[in-house]
């Protein structure tokens, strides 16, 4: 039994895609998004306990998809909650007692690099946390409530991705609190305990698929045999 787990969160309905099927089930280069994401984590370490958090109403549909695509990578299904916070907490509550490290990842980020996953576990084992980020390429401006804007030094900012990997003991304690509006990701929940978040370099291809345009770009990335 492994001491590592990965919680892939796909509890949302994916309404922004505009289609009848949620984005996590749509195929990219012939394979549904979630299967691609699960496959990356499996390739990094086949012993990782893979947990897929889905709306409970989608369980049967997902199992049918797995049959259709002959998808046999072992994973467990956990019911999603009414928010990302609640979905992650459900995933954490399903962890095996011996699990020491857990990566929390957006299910609709199928192009995460294997090296990023590996480093996230290595750094989290030492520092307690490891959050994937990338540098900004564009100039940025800060908006104020009175309609003004001000230049900001972009080198002081990072775009946050997933995986966000943690020592289980600490992240479970962090998620034992009442959900707050400022919890935009797992790092903010961890930080709420007064703990410093450790950052690692993500990969630019690791985009979150949220719009039809993203799906077009995903086909392009997949065509490059990423």
C-alpha cells in the first residue's frame, strides 16, 4: 500500500462549455479529459491511490465511459460537494489511514508535467506543502474601487496552478475549519492556519480547461505528443 494519494477534483457541472456534457468528460485527441489526467498521475507512480471526486449523479455515466474507452487505470470515486472546498474535503476524508502525502489537482488540467507531480511530492514531504506556479508573461495593472489602475511589478506575482501537494496531517487539519469566501484554492486553506506555502515551478501547458477555446488549444497540445 502506498503512502501517496492524488485527489482529482471534478465536482463541477462544467456549464461554461455551453454543451450538454460537462467538460471533464469531453474527449481530447480521442480520450476524455479526466482519463488523460488520471493517466499522468498513474504514469508517475502506479502505486498512488487515485481518487476522483465527481458529482454522485455522474458515477454511472463515468463507469459507462470507462467501459467505452476500455479505461482500466485503478481509481476510486468520491462524491463531490456543493463547492470545491467541500469536494476536496470529501476526498481528504476518504484517504487511507497510512497516506502521508496527498496531491490535490484540478481534474480538467490534463497536461500537467510528470516532473511537476514528482517534485510536488518531494518538496511537500520536506516543507509540508508544494504549490505549482508559473511566472507572468504580460504586464499587469491593479484596479481600485474608484476606477483607477496602477502598474504592478510582475516579477512579484505568480499564476497558481495545481497540483497543490501537502502532508496529509496538516491539510486535513486545515480543511477542518468552516469554509470561508477567501478560500480560492487549497493553498489559501493551508495558509489560513498560519503556515507558509512552498512554491514549485509548474508547466505552461498545464492549463485549466474552462471554455470551448481551451478545448481547441488542448487538441493542439495533444497533437504535439506532449
